[in-house]
């Protein structure tokens, strides 16, 4: 094992970053991850997905490296893979969740939330089915999405299969009502993520570094979408994918030379061993 002071930690988004468009990891990127973890460095999968979905990705792709952590719900949970337990959690309040659901209904938009094991959707509709093409978490149908909740959820997700316009109208309406208490960020053109302002991928970066006593300057973080921006800014080395949005590239220290379908991350990791 290396000197602890030299240990580094790599936080990576999944879709559009670590994963190809086919939701796979190439051989070259997998080899780079193995070299990274064999050197004693930490690997963290950081996603807007629920923790159970991130676990599914980890298992399906054979990511069995030692000392891995998972971040779900855009920073709402940190999960220790070796201990098999959640070590940090930030949630919405029930009142915030109810407000999001109410405003979404007024705008005619699909709004779903999550228990520890299920997606909660108001209907078995096209939006839910579209989401479940890639996310294999089981779902519950409840017209009132708060009814099945046994504890406050970490996030809500709005989906509009027609793109950003109506989601942006909803975003502006919600932001005018919540006094800065919520993050309302796009994770792609069809998905709008709502989670506490006290949460975020960058919050999870700082918290995990604190728990592991790893200095922030020894962190790398990579992403491609707007919900990755704060994490990239927070890290010692912020990495934007070549396929990232311009706003993400603007805050990064490094832009990969190739995209997520062509091993963009591999040379960056190997050069920061």
C-alpha cells in the first residue's frame, strides 16, 4: 500500500462519462481503472441514479475493485461497498417533495421519486417506461407519490420526452418558490433533477474526502452534464469529457481528447497515478 498522503480518489459520473452510449465500459478504460485501484487509489461512482441502480451498474460491469464507494441521488447518499452500508445521507423534506409534485402536476409533467428499493411513479406511463429502459429498479405506482414513502426521499426527477422547454418553465416556477433551498438541475435534455441545496455531488466529494482523510487536492472528478459541474469545480483536478456541455468544459481543468465512446478517461487516469 502506498503512503496514505499520496492516495488519490477518482469521482466519476456514469452516463456520458465512464460509460459508452451502450452503457458499457471499454477494455482500455477498464484496464486503466484496474491500474488506478491496484496503485491503492480509490474509485467512486457518482451518479444522479438511486444507489440501488448504481449498485446494479457496478455489478453488471464487473467493477469489483477494492475500496470502492458509490454516490447516488446527485450526492444525497454515499455508500461504502466493502461495509455494505450507507455512510452519509441528505434528503428532501416531505413538504418540499409535496411542493415539487404539486407544481409538476400543474405543469402537466411527470414527477417521480424514490424509496430505498423502488421508483415511485404517479402512473405507468411513457416517461416511466423510457426511464426504465436503462434503469432496472422496480417501481411502485401511486397517484400521490408521497403515500408509499416511509422516510423523506433524496430527490425527485421530472421527465419530459419532448425536451427541455417545459422543464425549464417548471424550473423557473419552482425556483421562485423555494428561496434557494433546492437544487434544480438538468442531467440531460429530458431529465430535471430536484434535490436539497445542502446536497450535491460536490458535497459528497468533500464529505468522503473528510471521512477518508484524503486532501481535496488529491481528488479527480469527471463528468459531462450540468449536474456534474459543481463536482468538477470542487475537485483538485476537474475533468470534462469531450462530449460534455460547454458549461461543463468551462469549469474543468482538463478536457478529454476523446469522448466517452473512445476511452476519454483512460489517458487522464494513467497520467495522474
